[in-house]
C-alpha cells in the first residue's frame, strides 16, 4: 500500500525547463518504430473500412553507422509507405510528392549544410551527426576559447567544438538517442524494461553544478553518465539526470509536488525550432509548408513523449497507436495554445515561428487561428500553470473516444490516475478554489472542437495537393479522418 507521503516529492526536484524525451522505447514495428538513427521505419495506416494495413519503408541498414543509408531518409522517393484508397488520391499524392522533391533540399539545423536525414531527432548532415555521436559516446568535454557565442556554419563548424555541441543541443538533438555501449551490427537485441504500473515515478536526482562561463575554462556540456533510478518492484531504467532549476521556486516553496506531475514535468520535450528559410519571401505556400513540416517533427516527439506517461507502455501496441492516431492534433493544439499564453493575438508555433493575425489571413488560417486564440483566452483567464498543462496534455491523449481502442477499462484506469494527480495538485496549489479542476477539465471539449477543425482544415489542404506534406503527418491525418468516417457509420 502506497503511503500518502509517497505521493509527493520535494518541489526542488521539479525542473521548470523541459528536457527532451528519450527515443528509446518508442512505438515498435506495428506502430512507429524508431531506432537511435532512423526516426521511423514502419508505420500503420488505418484505412476507411477500419482495417489495418502495415507497411515498411524501403531502406537498408549498414553496420557501424558509417554510411548514410543506415539513416533512412523519410523523404525517399522510392518509399512505398503511401496507402492510397482511390485513383484521384493517388494523383494528388504523386503531385504532392513531386513538389516535395522539387523544393530546396532540407538543411542541417546545426551548420546549414545539406541534411542527409533526421538524426537524433533533427534534420542534420552526416558531419554533425557523427560529431554529436562521437561527443556523447566519448564523454568529451569542450571549452570555448572565446565567449561561447561562436557562429556555426558549414565552413566554420570545426572552429569551435564547444559551441557546435551547444548548437546541437539547442536545435533539439537527443542525447538519449546515442548508444553508450557502442553495440555493433544495428539495433540492440534486448528489450527495454517498461514501467510495471502507473505508480512508478522518478526519484530526485542531485543537482548539477552551474557550468563556468569563464574564458578558457572547461565547460561541462553534458552529463557524464546517465542516471539510474529505481522503479517500484526493483526494475531499473536509465534516464538523464533531473536538473534542479530555481525558476518559479518562490511559488513552490513549501508546496508538496505530486509524483505523477513531477514525472510529466521531467518528460516534457525540448522546444522545437521551425528554422524557415529567411531567403524565401513569405507566402501562403511557405507558411503552410513550414507548419506541416513542423507538425511532422512534433509528431515524432509526441510518440516518444507518450511512452513516458505512467502506464501508457502497458497498453497493447494497438491501443497505444489508436490513442495517438486519435488524439495527436489535440496535443499539438494544446501545446500551441500554452506557448501562446503571453503573446497578444499571436500564435507561437515554434520559438522562431510566431504568426500574427495578418500572417494567418495570408496563409488562409484566419478562421482556424481565431478558434485557437479562443482556447488561448480560456487558458489565460484561468491562469493555467505548467504543472496543470502537462497533466492536461496527457489527459487529452487518454481521453480519446477512438472506436479502435480495445481495452477501455485499462485506458479508463490511466485516466483516473491522471485525474487524481491533477486534483491532488490543485488541492495543494489552490486550496481556496475547490472548483478549479472542474474548470480545467471543461476545456477538453473546446480543445477537441478546435482540434477537429484543424484536422479538417489540413486534410482539405492535403486533398488540394498544393502543399507538400511528409509521410508521418499524412498518415496521421488519414487515420484521423478514417476514425471520423468510422464513427459516422456506427
């Protein structure tokens, strides 16, 4: 029996700036399989009749990571991942695929060279991929001879390794994606142990010392060894250290922090960057292409994040995928709304991509933006905190009414766990507002309404065939529309 005290951890253990989720253990072959160097090789698409169709992208794995072919490019024109239901759709998809390959090549987010694919979570070139891998595996520490602000370009990327590694982390490269054991010959042959039940949570890890910014001094740019923490039942998992951050500590001083809330705070992903081409003039096509590309990358992150929701990995792979295919847009919209809280009438799609009303109008997003801003207004009026946001986001995923979910009882139990965690947090953080949790939960119907409008809008864009979209985003759009069609048939 878990004691009341075990429900909480010291509030100083909760970080306020998100760490990136480990990609180890992302949805496997029946869903979206992700290795450390290829973000998805398999996918499952639900077609309108409710059946599943599994397919594998063309690609070859080479050992030791010495050739770019072991990072399967998701934009490979020879890929057979599109599942087409009629001739008209095939024509549109061929046109969209042609447009995709007609666009300028994707650039490395670290140095600006031509990217060979998605490595460790971001588009990057072979050189930066190898540099990042070598740094993590070798536990190398760099020091900047200047002011830690060196410009990293294709020509200058070798001039300062410290700033180059910092840039790798800034754009979102995942340290967890690098195998520390240097296993040869492809994927590791063992399976990761997963949480036995939703009551297994992160224990507090010691805070890291603040790095010195003095010139010429060694700067510790990453944790030397992943932190081991023990789960209930004696199982162990490897995870990054939790960095203690003083941000907003005055608000949490003396407050008990629910362990589930703390766990979700730690699992919150890194910020993403859109990195739009500054040389291309703004247009409807550029805006929509940028947003679709960003959504595709966010979906990869969401799949990894979902595995950190207590108990989610215990669901069947089929139910995990059904929930993701049903709730992905709600998660994207909620994240967008929360990022936009402190921006008047502007939507923060990424740290470097903020759209105002005029840009929304030019891109044909005026009506959709208005609905999203209505949700932003509700969040702002209630003063939703980060702790409440992370729980609400997990609830949005598990609150799915997908017709494809098989074990509704198991999903309901996870919903109850999250509901209790949110209620427990609000009772401690807002003891004078007993109705606060009800007000927060009342935002879920509005969130679903806005997400439905977003899916319909982008599916219309897809059917028009004017905006290139990447495979994962396309498959999730198709799956969501198929779910809507299936519901209407019942």
